[in-house]
C-alpha cells in the first residue's frame, strides 16, 4: 500500500517588460514541461546531489505518472580473487508522484526511507519545475490541500479568536468562481502580487469570525490556494494553529501501476470536492 499526499501546484509569471521578447503563458510553459519529459523519458537536476524525474506513463489527456529518484553511491562488497573488495556502485531509490494538469493537483508518495520529509520532496519538485520553466519567467509553489472542516473544528474549540491571518496564492487556470476567487483575481490584476495577505486582529474583545462570512475564503485556502494562521485563547491559554496543524489530505493506493485513467480521475475529483459546501 502506497500513501500519497495532495498538493496544489501554483504558477506565477514575472511580467514581460521587454515587448520584443515573447514568452509563453504559464499554462503553456507548464504543459510543455510534461510533454518534454514524455519525449525525453528523464530529466536530471541537482539539489544537494543528482536527482532524476522519470516518466512512467500518461493516462488520458491530463494525468501523468512519474518517479522522483535520487542518485546514491555506495560500497558493494564483492568477492574477487578470493578476497572481499568494496566496489563503488550506484542506486536510485525513488518515489511515485501523479500530476493532473488541468486541475493543477499533484499527489506525492510518502516514503521516509527515500526522502525523510514531505517538505524535502516538495522543495525538490518546486526546484526542477521552476528551473524548467525559467525561460518563460514562470516559477511555482506547492501548497498542501487540507479539509476545511478541520479549520472550523479548531475555531469552534477556541474561547475567543484574537487574530486571523489569511494568505492567498495568485489566480491560476484550474478555475474558481466564488467571492474569495473574485477578490484574489481583482487584486492580482491591479498589483500582480505573488503573495496577498489579509490580517484581522482584535485581542481585547476577540473577533467575530463566522462560517457564513468566511467559508469561501477558507474553502479556497484549504483547496491549496494559500495558508492561514489563527491565534486565540483555548482553555484560558494562548493557542495558535495553522493550515499544517490538522490533517493533510491523503489517499491510499494498493497498486499505483494498476490504476486507470477513470479510477484516477475519480480520486482527483474526490480531492477537489472535499472542500465543497456540503462537506461541513
């Protein structure tokens, strides 16, 4: 059984001020990376050692199954002429990851025998994606997808909410039509931000932070479009929780090689739907 954790891939593009030079859109640049890796089969990059992205297969128009491997040199005891000699050898421990292009969702296998932390894997994938899209002035970020119900459970457990910090990623091409998405889109058009933050604070009397007023903001952020930090009082003591405090969305896959386009589309759809209104 393999365990995969869900992230949203966010892309941002530095504006082109030199009109004589044309850059592809961030969507075109992003899709082209996966077309190239399918053609080349592997892409190597360095991040505290040599790493390789390996193409496994494509399912339908949008889903790619790939591996991330790291090069390791080791001494292999070998019998030669009646003696044991250490011979240098190389291995490539690896993990799977799945990318849905249109939804901009990536599922990354957790295997601590290959990479100790999920943050380490996330940083390596961000590095290679950014390097490969640099020619179009595009860089990326991976943001955890969580369950908005976890947020409201934490809020309801507080005696009072003293500070709310909401951080939004820029608009991307997977869509979004609610109030929070429109706010972010309008601000981005005016400023071209790569981070947008709203801070609400009232430490003396506490904040009124109700579900109906802020649900769409928390849904958007939980869906991988930013982060939040909440400060308040719980059982009379200071208490802080963030998006990472509660569970990161995880799916278990018995045999990734047996998954079909239909089964994976269902899995990605379930991840997208987990932050819908009815799931509260």
